[in-house]
C-alpha cells in the first residue's frame, strides 16, 4: 500500500464538507450552475455577494481536496481501475476548480460579460461531472466493499448525463441525485481509509 490512508481519508472528508458548504450557500440563488436562467443566476450573485464568495472559495478548495483524494485513492488501491478513477476524478476536479471563482469576477463586469463568466464556470462544472461519472464507474471496479461498489456505479451513471448541464436544464437538475450519491460514496470511502490507518 502506497501513501497515507489517513491523509487521503481526511482529504476526502474535507472535500465533502466544503462541497456541502458551497451548495448550502447557493440555496437562495436562481438556477445556479444551470443554463435555465443565467441572467437570474447573475442577479443572485449581485444580491448575495457574501454567499457568492463563500460558495466560490468552498467549491475551489473542496475540489482541490477532491483531487488529492482521487490521487490517493489510485495510490492506495493500486489497480488499473483505480488509476483510471483517480485520473478522471482528479483531472475533472482541478479543471472545475479553475473556474469556480468566476462568479466573483462576474460581480464586477458588465452583465453580458458576467453571464459569459457564469457560462464558463458552468461548462467546466459540466466537464467535471462527466469526468466524475467515468471515474466513479472505474471506482466501482476498484472498490473492494460490495456495499459501496454499487453506490459508486450508481453515482457514476447519474453523473454522466450531468455533463450536458451546460446546455440542458434537465441535465442540471440531475445534480440533485448525482451530488448526494457521490458525496456519500466519498464519505464512506474516506472513513474506510481512516479506519484502515488507525493505530
């Protein structure tokens, strides 16, 4: 076994907590991370600048933590499927993190440009969900515990169509199912890693 399971587990839990914080901060927003009403999303960013900042930074640091978890997952499981899972999830998370502060930039630009920044972060988030879907399906093969293996598969299959959230409000709405599924899988996997490294 390579890498510290404890550190990897902590990274996963940090990623989960920060993603939950980011989502909670967006609760009063109109159509966040959906093409359904981008002008309304921008208006919400302007109306709630503190929530916009909290969500942006929580998503950014949470995605970096997720990328660290994905790398660690590949190192610990040490299988071809685990490497595929780590590569897709890690790459998608870092790519998404590159755009999650774009809503803050949108606050200080002309409305048309602000909407363009929001569409940019939406596209990166869609790409992340597509990569996440592939990675979770690979993680299903690499997960030894049968209970969580099928959750990884379900979360992966739910996440794949969210790759079209940049163009489809219906795809964006699937986040309500896909998000909790992969967060539960990551929490369970992180706790398993923490227990495996217990003294």
